């Protein structure tokens, strides 16, 4: 029996282990305690992502640029897919950059728990760190893609105004949505690996359900609020407004933000509720 | 002893077995079960049953003591550590832990093969609960303990398995929690490294920290622990001084056993189709199962009460493991084609499998015995680690290793046919 052990035992309240039932709080205080591990997970994902690839981190740029090229020569030729006066390549890239952030982080988060089966069954830490870190690790890729978008804007001679600052909260909106849907799918994936097959399909469908390669102007006025329940609608239209100008889609953004928040809270609660069985069934 | 570090009362853990938890599950079987589940009227599945990995476990560990947890595989040792490490929740009961907890349930937790040794030390350290500054401070010691100095900036995927294990253990060895839970991790690595890790572990114990330590190695338990808990089928059946508990374990036949006999059918593993009666090791040359000559064949015999008739054909399969838990091979009695094709009648079945001489590697061999039927696969009777025996090489020179006296790798050691030809050099 040493002094220090005694002192410690008095200092720290005992850790109680017992079965828990029902809903639980989000455990945000504990997440904060584990912030260092969160950064380690992000760092690892970044390190590993482009290892042993020939093009390395340029993939972060190539993906949206290649998609831009494909959509420009296909969908871009249809009349009315982008608002008058905005060149389609610029229009679609301004949508693809935030979209890629969403699509990649959603896929990463959904897979994050299953991919870490080995550590989930061997060591304790707040499991939410994994989908959170998966999402965060795509922010750097997003930054690179954003720079390319900047170059494109210069080429097309578009100078954004102060509204450009809005991309910060709009990026938060995308991350919120990705974390919401991603943590939910990650938790479901632990039990039903069907998620692995659903996610690629979901992302593809979601792309076409969002005004990424076309403008929401194509949607009839009376349906637009409903359309904005998809948070990506508000985020993408907001992005275009912030960078390329036009009317501010305030209504779309507000509805989208509200929808994203509801998704996030629901998903986190669901995750926390199912979390205790992860190690048993993963 | 004043303070209590760990106190548990009434701890129990229930698993659902069958379907996904079935360690012998196959993909096709899972698909079949999944498909039939869609059409099944209620969710009750006869193949899924509850399994209590732990039942009513209670104990107290005083701060500063080292407690060994022993028992056969499947006795609940690892489940207990997983509950105390908060990896899984108990189904019932409660435990209180006073102090900062670290757990080491695996060597190299969180290692990523693409990252270098250096990067993995940081990553694994962080996952095990170390602060970055703490890892930085201990980095040099960790690397030199592992003995991988020259390779620290090489991706771990290029490491030999021994190097990986050493580095993984070294990271964990420098954890400094007040309470440490350690699962069978010393059974890896070469003999010298095992000695070194054992030394490190006892050092941890001497520094006044509390250690709970799961092991199959009685010498390690005796050396490291001042107290031991014996688990069997999820219950604590002995708790006291290490020497006394280890003796109970060995004498109860839970540890050694080259022969298991269930005289009372109600107590034997099995169900309404098949129930085990005995599993035994029979070295052909009559030598004791504790020292089977590597050159001699060994029979493994399973007796079971068969209640199946006609086309429902139970068959015995044996799973052979070494003491690192590596499955060496699996064999099934349907290789006796004559028996396999025959319709079954109720009665006592004795199935004997002969393992040839010059086939197994030296060391402890642990056998799991299973009686199953197929299409769909159903396990009727299963005894994990039913029997065990030791294979020894007396260095007679005529075994596989010949006159070579050093480490001979490989999980089996078959004597193979060689033909060597010679042509004189044209000169």
C-alpha cells in the first residue's frame, strides 16, 4: 500500500460498472477528456489514406475535378441545369466540393466502427470518437479541393464578396449532417453488415436528390421547402451563393440546418443507446 | 490492507450463442439462417440459446496486490477482464474500481501495418490511454526494451511477427495506471522475450500498483501473484493464496487432464442428439500424455451417447490448438467413410483419431472435441479444451529436427519425404 495509491483512491470517485438500460446522455465531457486520442485517430487516418498510392494526396483534388469534367460534358449540356450566367463547370464544382466532403465523410463514418473491430473489443474509449475522427479526417481533403475551386474562380474571373465567409458555417452544416447520418449508420453497421452495401447506393441516390449537378431552381417553388429537409440542399445552394453570388437561399439553409440538427441529436442518442453492445456483437 | 482497488458483486454476463456467435459458423450457414429467419413466424430461434459466460462473480482486490485469474478456456476469465475494462457491460451485478485503469488484453492494440514503428508506438500508446507527452518521454525506453532500434522508421508490415509482438508489448509495459488488467499476453514471443516481459510485469506489481492477470501459465501466476481466483464455467470456485488456488486447479483436473470422463450424463456437455461421455489421449507407445514422444503416434478418443437415428448423422470433430491458441488443424470422423455412410442407432459411439508420429510440433497440444450434425450445421456437444497433452522431442536425432538443437519454428512438424540428387561437377 503506497501513499500515492491511497491519495489517488481518495481523489477520484470510483468507477462504477453495472448494466445500463435505456437512453443515455451524450457523454460530451468524456469526449473532451479523450480529445488527444481523437486527434491521434484523425492523424492516423490522414497518414494511412494515401500511403502506397501513386498520386498521393492529389486524389483529394482529382476526385472533384474529374467529376466536374464528367458532369460538364454530360449533364452540363442540358438546358437550364445551371442558372443563367453561371458557367456550368464552375457551377458544378462549387457543388461537388462540399458534396465530396459529405459523401466521403459519410462513407468513412459508416465504416468506422466495423473497421476498428480489433480495438473495440480490446480497449475502452468513447466509441463516438471513431465516427467523429473519420469525418474530421476528410476536412483536410476538403481544404485542398476548396483551393482548386478558388483557382477555378480566378480562371472564370469570379470574385466573391464578404458572403464568402458563410462557407465556414455551411461547412459545419455539412459536417453536422455527415456526423448525424454517419454515426447512425456506423451503429447499425455493427449489427447489420447490410449497411456496407447500402451506403454506396445511398450516396449515389443522395447525389441526385441534392442540387449538386443541377440547380434547385428546377424544383417547383412549392416543393422547395420539402427539398431542403435534405440538409445537403441548403448547404450546396448556400455554398454557391457564398462563392458565386446570386440570391441568398436563406429559407433553404434554415430548413436544412434544422433538419441536420434533428438528425444529429437523434443519431447520437441512438448511438449511445446501442453502444454498450458493440463489443459483443461486432 | 486498507483500500480496495476492485470490488465486484454478483457480476454476470449472458451471451446469445448460435448464429453469429457460433465460432464454427460458416458463411453459407449464416446465409441459410438469415433466409429462413425471414420466413420464420416468431423470432425464437432454436439454434440461439443463452450462454452465461459469468455467473454471480464476487471478489475484492486490495490496492497494491497482484491477483491471478485462472481457469480453463471458456471459464470466463477474459469476459471478466473485458467487463472490468469497460469493453463490455455486465448483464447483472456491479463492480467498483478505485483508481486509474489500464488494460492490456492484446499485444499491439491499434497497430496499423502501414505506419512505421515510431508512429505505431504513439498510436498504440494513445489508444491504451497514454498522453502524448508521456509517450514522448518514454519513447527511447520503449524502443530499446523492444529491441527494434534499427527498424523504428520501417512500416510495421515489414516487421517479423516477433518484432511486432515485442514492440506491442513494450508500449504496454510502460503504461502507468494504478490498476492494470492483463490478459494472457505473455504467452507470445520467444522464450527470452517472455522472460523479459515477465520481469517487467513483476516490476509493475512491486511498485504498489494493482494488477489482475489472466494466464494459463502456472509458473507465471505463481511468480507474479500473491493471490489467485479460479473460475470454472463462469463461477468463482476458489479464491485465496496463489499456491493453494493453483493446487486446487491442478488437482481438480481442470488444468492438466489427458482424460475427461462424464459419468453422469446429466452433467455432460451435449443435448438430445449427442452427449459426450469421454475424451482421452492415448499415446500408442504407452508413454504418459504429459510426455508424448514426438516420433510416436497418439490416439485421441471420443466417446459419446448417440440418440440420433437414421439420416441424422452426428460426427465427431476435433480441433487441435497449441498453447498460443493457434488452431493447428481440424479433423472429422467422416474420414471413416464406412462409418459416415451408415445409418445411426442410439447407443455409445467411440471414435478414435490417430495422429501419426513425427507430425505435431513440440509443446502443449490442446484438443477441443465437438459432436455436430450437418445441413444445417448444428453443434450438439462441445467441450472447449477438453484434453491436453505435451509433445516432447528427446533429441534422439531421428526426429524431424535431426541433430539441430535450436529453435525449430512451425506449428506442426511433419516428417516429409525428401529426395536429394547429386551430379558431380564437370571438371
